[in-house]
């Protein structure tokens, strides 16, 4: 019974342990002999023998159309245990890696929220219409002036792609130039972009967009104004850059 408990502790069922021990004691034997020894139905013993064979604990040979079973040496149990330990160690390494990734994601999410909060304060203090988007061009924040200008509430636009305001009247070459300049980490400014309000009406103002790096993430800040090179736009651009540098040092 003690031997059976040891085998069960290695992950085998009580019936599997009983069949293996019986086969070990009998030596080369037919399934009927094993079934009689363990006092179990023949069909059940056959299924267990097949399973133990798949696991490397039983072998067989055929003589005169009869299949004779032979239990492998007990050392195989130790080998199986070592294999399982290796699989467990491998799984643990993967779990630790996942945990590390998860921690990194949480840290990035925290930094992300802090970045948006910093930019939000600047946008709310601005006399211009301001939209903040992440590196995937998904909207993170719009100030009150922007909301009045476009007619959308924050709930309607947050998380949406900025393309939702495209009117179809802006030449594609303008957007190509815009992304080329933004990806080169330079400021983009144009009076050729025609946007669409919620009510379907079109309008165009001076569009100024610039990338800002904060918390290992890139954000795009869009400012709308009616005068190219207006001092307010330049001041707001400088405020975003200056605040970002200060917050990254603290």
C-alpha cells in the first residue's frame, strides 16, 4: 500500500498505480492475469495499460497473437518526475515573464494617465481649440473650446480615431505631408485641412500639430486657430514642450 501511495503522489491515479505494481510483480503477463491480480474489469485494465504505455511505464510484445505486458523499471518513475519538474520550471519561467510584461504594462498605463493629466491642464488653460491624441491617433482629450467648435461631447470622441472628423474635401497629399513631418518629429502647420463638425458642416482653420514625447510615449497635440503664426499657438506649443521637460526631470 505504501508503494502505491508513493506512485499516486507522482501524479497517477490509484487504479493506475495498482495496475503498474501488479504488472511489476507478475513480470511478463497477459491482461487477464493483471485484471485477476488487481480484481478489476478486463476492459478497465486494458485502458489503463494503454495509458501507462503511452506514458512510458508499460511495454508489450506479441507472441502467437497474444499480447504480453511488461512493466518498465521503477527508475522510469523518477525519469518521469524529472521531466515533469523540467516542464514546471519552464512554465514558471513563462509565468514570470508574463508577470514582468504585466508590470511593465501597468507602469506604462500609470505614466500614460499622468501624461494626459499634464497635457489636460495646459489645454484647459488655452484660448485655442486643443485636441490631444496618442501615438495611434486615438483621441485622449479635447478641451471645452474644441467641444463647442466641433459639437461633440468628450464621451462621443474619446478613444476614437481622429479620422472621424475628415470631410473628404482635404487633398490626400496634405495628410501625407502631415504624417511625414510628424514622424520626423517636427511641427506641422497648414490651412488646407477641411474638417467636419458633428452637424455635418465643414470648416477650416489653421491646423497646428506637433508630437510630444512623455513617459516613453508619443502624443500628438492639435491646435486650431484662424491666424497663421499667431503668438498664442506658438506660446501653447512652447508650454507643452516646457512642461514635458520639467515633468520628465521630476
